[in-house]
């Protein structure tokens, strides 16, 4: 809850300018929350470190062998014997800067990206880090994902279900669907 309040407060801060570029303070803070901490991965293992990143930014995880999602950051085990099986990000602050956390996570089968305004084509291009395990992905109302971003899913050869809905800048749904179907013939593809 605190991260959502911080997100709202920081997004209201006005932009500052430099001669070379103009970016809001929130841009820098958001990237700091998503920054990959290699030492944490080494100490805790990729799955627990990834879970910490996801929960710190408002997403949830489900451990392999569990039925409930972990939603409390303070209940993350510091034990490398836990493996993420599902990621649920609904209005979460995750972005491409943190996606390298997925490297080494070998059990993530399901990913739900819903109304994540910082998920863009750069993030989609990093999803092949999960090519050996990901079987289902839902991308709903992620306004910065375009045709180009969806086509990055072609490398995820184990996908059995792709559900896409409410992508504002999706230009040619039929072409994207056909290209994905050619690359992933065993995958059910639903694009609305």
C-alpha cells in the first residue's frame, strides 16, 4: 500500500529540466525501485530476489507448491528453496529495468500484467528470459505495449496461452495474431 501512495505522490511532482533532457523526479525514483541488486541474487537466489523486487513494486507472486499468492513483503522467506511459479502484477510499478531479475527463475509458468503503465516494448523484449518455463501470459491494459512488443512473445516456445486485451496502441491485431500463431502453433492466442 505504501508503494502505491508513493507512486501517486511522486507522479504529481513536476518535471525538472537539464540542457540535454527533461525527466520527472518520479522517473529516477521508479528506476531505483526496479534496479537489479546482483548481490541480493547471489545471497538469496534468483527466485527470492525476484520476489522481493516484484513485491517492492506492488506485484504478487505464487510459490511453486502453494495455492495462495504472497502479497506481504515482510513474509518473503530468505531461503533459496522457494521458486516462483506465478507473477501477478496489477497496477504494479515494475518496469524493464527490473526484468533481468527473471534470469535464473526457472519455474515461472504464469504471468499476469494488468494495467501496468510502465510495461513497454523494452520489458516485453526481456520476457524471453522465461522462455524455458512460461506457459501462460496475460497482457491487459498495458498502454505502452505495441505490435512490436507483442511480437517478442514469438521466442517463448513453451507458451500455451496468450491473452491480450485493451492495448491502446496495438495497430494490426490480425497481423500480430497471425505472426504469433506461425511462431507458436500450439498456443491459444486471444487478442481483443
